[in-house]
C-alpha cells in the first residue's frame, strides 16, 4: 500500500476593519474644542480692549528730572545750582491742602578724578525743604535748612519764604540754588569735576498713617538723579 502525504496550507486573508465612527467623531470633537477655545480667547481680548477704551487706566505719576546743573567758583567757595522739573500729582496736592507738610531733599556730591583708582569724594552737601499750607493766612510757607526739619529740630536754623500760590512755592522748590560744596582750595580749580545731584520727596517725614497708605502708590515716587562732569564757571 502506497501512502500519500499531503500538506494543507492556508493563508489568512486580511480584512479591512471599518473605521470606528466614534474615533472620527472624537477627533472632530477635539478640533471643535480647540476652535471654541480660540474664539473664546479672541472674544475675551476684544472685551479687554473695549474696557480699556471705556475705563482708561489711571495715568502714572510723571517722574522728576534734573534739567540744569551749574558749578560756580564764587568768592567764598564752590557752589552748585540745579533745576528740577516735576509735576505734583493730584493725590499729593490734596494732602498739602489738608495741612500736611511735604519735605524735599536735595543732595550733591563732588568727586576728584583719579586715573589710577576710583574717583575720590571731596565734597558733599544737603538741603532740606519743608513746604506747608497756612490756613489762617491762606499762603504757602517754604522752610529751607541744612539739616532735616522736624518738630524738634531744623526750624531754628531755617530760612522761610511765603508765597501766594502753590505754583510759586513749587517753583522755589524746583530751583535749587547755591549749594555750597566747599572752598576752592579744598576742591581745586582744575576740572572738569564729576558731580552727582539727587532730588527726592522725603516720604519718611509724613505722618505714619500716610506712610502706610501710600504703599504701592507711584504718585509719591518723586525723585531724580543726574551725574555730570562740570567745569567751574564764574558767577553770573
């Protein structure tokens, strides 16, 4: 008997599985969600811009600047004069109208140049100004002293001026004239001389409640600084 061996082989047929409609729907949903998010963001941006036009953001307090500096060789010493420009914010002006005094400080430093090392400070001077409204006379008083003007000190060595308007008083504050830096023999005539001038509103002199309430309010930030190399000039 003859045996016949047969081999049976089969090839699995591949069937394409139909796309699950739920998956395609999920992709469409995701795309739609992204579009909705962008539309919402655009609408929110438009709303913010519209609000900005209807309710403008409060203008920040204008900063101060030193517009002029002049170093003079006087008969009795070396003097620095400077001009400061600033606008008093409405909030600060209201405090003045209530009888609260404002204190301003002007400081100047003069250096001697050294090519082999950092410049050496040879002179320093400060001027303190107190501006206050006098309700009885309806005038503005400006006290000027070489030391801080407080309730216990400074008034005895201060010079005072009275003004009919706040603008006139502020003009006197902005014109810082004849800050005496020292004798010519100490400073030397050879120049130019590096000079640093600073001007600021001293908020530490305000009553404590005002110091606490002004935190985060830029209107009280009135300060300016300028550095320059100045040549001594003859007094005008």
